[in-house]
C-alpha cells in the first residue's frame, strides 16, 4: 500500500509548491512591510492606521456591508437554486440568466448600478416621470450616505449571488433523489423536505459558498469605487489609498493584515459551524 | 405494496391543484428574478447604445437610439483591441493552471486522510483570505527579477493564486459528494485507481469541474487591481478601463462597462451546457 500512501502527497505537490512560491513568500514580504518601518520592527503602521479619523467609519462600513449583503445573498441563492432544481422546462435558459452576473466584473457591476443611480440616471428618470419628485436628486452625494449604502448593497447582491447559486445548484444535484422520495412517502411538506433533507445534505456546498462569499465581502472595492468614490470608505479602498495616493506601503500592509485577520477568523468560524462529520458525508 | 412507476404517479386532484398554485408562484418568482438580473444590464446597454449627448441628458429614455457615438469613441480609443486579446489570453492561462493544479488537490482532500491534510486546507483558505492586490506588489518586484513582468503568464500566475483556492474548494466539495463506494465498486470490477477515476468519478465530476473552470476564467477576466499593477504595455481590458475611466466622461464609462459585460455574457452563454449538465446530475 505504499503507492496509496504517497498518492495524496503526489496530488497535492503542484498546488503546494505553487502556493509556497507565489503566495507564502510574497505574503511574508507584506507582513514584513506591516511590522517594520525603516528597517526597525515597530507597530507604528498599525498606530497610524487606527488613529486615522476615517478608520472607525471604514471598519464599520465594511463589516456592516458584509453583515447585510451575505444573509440576503444566502437566502436568494438558496431560493434560486431551489427554483432551478424544480424546473423541468426551460431550466438551462433560466440557469443561464441567473448565472449571468457571475461573469461580470465588479467594476462593470459598479458601472451598471451607476447608470441607475447617477443624477441623470434611470432611477431619477422614473421618479420624475411618475411625478414623485420635481427634479433629479443627487443620490450618490455625501448628503445621502444611506442611499450610497443601499446602492452598494444592491450592486453587491446583484453581482455576487450567482456564484453562491451555482455552487448550491451543483451541490443540490449531488443529493440522491431517493432521500426526497423517502421524505415524500413519509408525508414531509416541501418546506420540511427543504429543511430536513436539502439543507443538511447541502452543508459542504453551503460551507464552500459562504466562505467564498464572506471573504469576498470583506474585499469589496471596485463596486464602491465606481458608485461612491471616496464617500463610502471601505477597508480595501483605504488600502489602495494608502498604497498609491499616500505612498505608504507600511500602512497599506497594516490594512492588509487587518483584512487578513478578519477573513481568517470568519473562515474558521464557518468551518466550525458547518463542519461535516465524516460519518455523515454522502 | 403496490409498484408505482415513475412516469405514471397516482396523484389526487387536491394535490394537482396545490401544485398548480405552486407552479404559478414559481413562475412569478422566476419572472421577478429574471427582471432583477437582466434589467440593470439592459439599462447599461441602453446607455452604451446612445449618443454621448443623450447619455448626459435628462430624463432618460428606456429605449436606446442605436447611436454608436459612445461605442465607436471607445473602440477607437488606442489599445482597446489589444487589451481585449490580453484579457482572453491571461484568463485562458489562469483557467488551465488553476484546474490543472487545483483539481488533483481537491480530489486528494476528499478521498484521503493523511498527516498534513488540515495544514494544506488551512494554507488554501488562508490564500483566499489574503487580499490579492497587496500580494501583487511584492510579486511585481519578484517578476522584474525573473523576467515575468508585464507578461500574460506573469499575470496569469497571480490570477491563479486567486482562483486556485476556488478550484480546490469546489472540486473538493464536488468529489466529496460522489460516493467513494462507486470507485470501490470499479476497483472490485478490475479497474485500477486511475481507470476508476477516469471512468466513474470524472464523468460525474466533469460538469462541476467545468463550472470551476468558469470561475477561474471569470476571476481573471474581472480582476482589475493586480492587472493594473503588473502590466504596463500588455494591459488587460479591466486594467485599461480603470486607467482611462478615472478621467473619462459618463458615456465613456458606460461604453467601457458594456465592453466588459458583452464578452462575459457570450462566455457564460458558451458554457451554459455545463451549467445545465450540472443540473442533470440530479436525475441519475
């Protein structure tokens, strides 16, 4: 059985080598940037980061955005995946339409929602033609921060729900039909079947989808940049700002470390909450 | 016990009524969701297919005037065609790299228990947890030293660090969902490990692998920041757009957005069969 023992390492070797060279090594360089200044080990970069007047707002915005966007996306992705798996006619067309935002850049998504929310945009046109307002409102100005927030939430939900949906559709496809038939024989309602059969058996896919989505939510950048410019600071935007506008790689690296810590914390939490016991694997 | 055949289930009238109401609701949901997905794209295309003057005028019409002023201005912008080509090359390289490296790792994680497994999983997740943009900066220095700077392959490597964890996680989830007993049955029937994988597991997993290839391509196609940092002469479309978009008027932004969106629509359309086949697994 020697070959079987070596096989997993053989299969993992390319990925491991790739990650060590192109991830771990540059990662170490960024960590060094964050914890040093002028060659000396220091926490100055972190102090500069947290003492900036924008920092608490930036942090709050990012967390709030993730807290609002991810649950909405989970509910929508589950509904969409359930609908797709129920269809008998036109399913490939519907699946294609639902999956469209998956192929779109966050930059493009930001521009798409900019077309709706800008001052001469479609939302203002509709509101005026319905007689609700007299003249166009500047939705994306500093005096309408909550509208900016809603616009960013809509753009994020619109853009990134499809990624979760496709993972969940794939996962649902792998659940044997017999379980549903058995549940139906015992008189389980569609909702009961969803809660008692689909959700538990979907756990590996749910875990994958949620981890991908939560981490991406902390990295929101181009959508915000296109819709709000600098009026709605988020962690990634500030990282970019410190890196290029303020030319301070150390503070930018400190921001990166902060995003990293939040992301890892939530990943571990999801791994724990949605763990699949080996005996329960399909 | 009676034998109920699959094509002729005995359904009472009340259940049929309930199903009809249910399907009405289902259709309503589908229509709403389709409008939700398609309308914003349509509005962007309306803007892209209007003249520059119409884009900045108010109020907006819902029907495009099919004036190609905005688009031709954008397309005649120097370097757009080359940027498009660069984007495709980088995305294809990323797709091949991440599936070629990621799928074996996903399979190993799903089928074996071995020392170091959790460490590898953690490494993969940590990769994804780290913001790529900052990673691109030390890599830029590294690439200049090795001659990979400003090349499609160099950028594809960075995009692969971004898409590889997707590929590993998705293929892991996928292979985990395929019962190991199927493989064991194939071994009993005389297949070796590779044959069993190729003849039993791969056909079941292929649609999902295709889906994760879609992710890899999409991630690369959509990526803005690393592309902007790592390419100078060989800019991809997103990097090119970002570079010109900061100084461009609304009609150029929307034409550029449309140029990003339309190829993406075509690409997703081209792989729609794989998405459909993924659904088909449920009918086994």
